[in-house]
C-alpha cells in the first residue's frame, strides 16, 4: 500500500484528492495546521480513513519530522494562502506560506528522502496579464498579484530542485476549478450560494466586483486526478490543466440565476469594494499536453458545473431551513 502525504487536506482540493487516493488504495496522511477551533467540514465524512498529523508550512522541523515518521512515497503540496485579495492585504504572509513554504517542503524531501515524488499546486494566476492566448506550458509568465508572484516562486523552485537534486518534482499549472466544496469567498461559490439564498427568500441582492473578468472554470474532482497522473509518469514534468473554454463572471451569473428562473439584473449590484488593485482579465488554458501525455480530459462542462453548484447550495439551504423549523416546534 503506497503512502501519500497531502498538505492542505482540509481545503477543497485536499479533500477530493484524499478521497481519490483512498479509492486507489493509498494510505493517506493529511497535514493540518494547529487552529483554536478544528474545521474538518470537508473531510469529516472520511476522517476515519486517513491519518491526520499536525504540521505547518512555516515550520521546517514539523515537515522533516512528518516525512521521517510516515515515509510517504508521494507528497502533494496543496497548502497555501490561496485567496488573491488577501494576498494584496497580507503580501508578506502570502509569500511565507505560498512561496517559501514550497522550499521548506522540498528541502525536507531533499534531507529525508530525495526519492519521494512531489506535486506542487501551481496556478494559472502566474500567467496574469497574459502574453499568449490560450496559455500553455511555454507561455511567458506575468503575475498580477502577490499571490501570483508567490506561486511563480513555488513553480520555479520546484523546477530548480528537480534539476539540482534529481527530485521527481512536478508543477501542475491548474486553471480555476470549482465545486460545492469551494470556499465561499471565491466568486463561483459566492454567486451560487447567493442565488440559492435569493431563490429561498433569504437575501435580496448579490454584491460583486468586476463582471468582465474571464476564467477557464473546471470541476475540482477532475483536477485532482490530473495531479495523481503527473506523479505516475516515467519522468517528472510540468502540465497545464484546464478545460480550454473561457467565460466571464457575468456569464456565470446569468447561467446561475437562469437555472432558478430569476433575472440576474434585478439582484446583482456592482461594488468597487471587490475590485482588485491589478486584475487578471482573461484566462484560458490549452490542456493539449495533459491530454496527450496523461490521457487527462475534463468530464464536466461549464453549464453542468454551474448547475451542480447551484443545486448543492439550494439543497444545503433547504436542509438548514428544515432543521431550523424543526427546532422551533
Ligand atoms: P483552499 O481551499 O484555500 O485550501 C488551502 C489549504 O491550505 C487549507 O487546507 C489550509 O488549511 C491549508 N493551509 C494554509 N496555510 C497553511 C499553512 N501555513 N500550513 C499548513 N496548511 C496551510 O485551496 P484549494 O482551492 O483547495 O487549492 C489547493 C491548492 O491549489 C492551493 O495551493 C491553491 O493556491 C492551488 N490552486 C488552486 C486553484 C483552484 O482553482 N482551486 C487553481 C490553481 C491552484 P486551513 O483549513 O487550516 O485553512
Ligand atoms: N472573489 C471574488 N469576489 N471575485 C470576484 C468578485 C467577488 O465579489 N466579483 C468579481 N470577481 C472576479 C475577480 O476579480 C476575478 O477576476 C474573478 O472574479 C475570479 O475570482 P476568484 O473566484 O476569487 O478566483 P481567482 O481567479 O482570483 O483565483 C482562483 O483561481 C486561481 C487559478 O487561476 C483561486 O483559487 C487561486 O487560488 C487560484 O490559483
């Protein structure tokens, strides 16, 4: 039974990757940082099947000790400060987690066991002000946020450790991927959650920032499969993972409100509070290399993604309303 360590197991991707690896027969070790209140919402349903261990990307010794104790053959580094607006207000912290954190994990691997295979969660945010459409592995980078800059450091340090120490290290350049487990501050889940609440009479407006921005949105469970595939190849490499389709925030809004037969223009308010100091206007990836070498392709279309997220939020809010009504009786 192979052993895999996931940093960031409590996040959207970590939870799906853990489920995927368990289904492949892995022993899964999930690293979590110490918090005053435990938040295992995304992993509670399979918590018994994984081993949770405390560690932090800021603490080198914790990473070394975990590798020594559990001896994983694969490490998936998904932990990061992943919200772009927070990277503008907390740029130094973002650099510590999202950039230097990668070096700490790689150095722990170099010291403890350089045969461990390593996956780094890189991002299409590195393309930023895009230099080519669509973006592929060879497209020059031009990050537009402290988060994008930090991820670019993580990408290059992964390549550097591969070339310097012969570590099997891969950088997955993943475009936006969403699901009902997406954090509520990201635009897709913010929209679908609001649509469900408005439909059920719990809210009357949705305040958003830039509606013109375009993203290549895929379905998160598809994307964790690509992470695993990268580490099963004969040689380490870097891959773009995307759908190849781009849609604006406004198109997402229209699709989501349309699904519950509401006119989005009656509810959506544009609020400059949500504009960013520098914006990424257009992302659309070319997943040809992942298709040819990994046999990877997305399974969920844009329309299906929007519908499944709205549906999940509607069901969640209906459940909460029923529970509240039962308590009142
Ligand atoms: P997420 O939901 O924000 O999860 C981030 C995870 O990192 C959480 O488990 C969080 O733990 C953990 N974490 C944060 N700081 C840490 C620290 N100092 N030490 C240990 N753990 C720490 O992110 P996601 O959407 O699953 O994304 C996973 C990774 O892929 C991230 O690196 C993200 O930047 C990258 N990425 C995401 C996308 C996307 O569209 N989702 C696209 C490209 C790249 P807590 O639960 O304690 O907060
Ligand atoms: N969050 C948010 N909230 N975004 C908004 C809003 C709003 O109210 N209104 C408009 N947007 C626009 C943002 O300006 C951005 O152009 C777009 O919606 C997407 O924003 P997010 O959903 O926050 O995602 P992101 O693209 O900035 O970053 C995500 O994808 C990256 C991959 O490209 C994150 O998951 C990153 O961690 C990931 O690397």
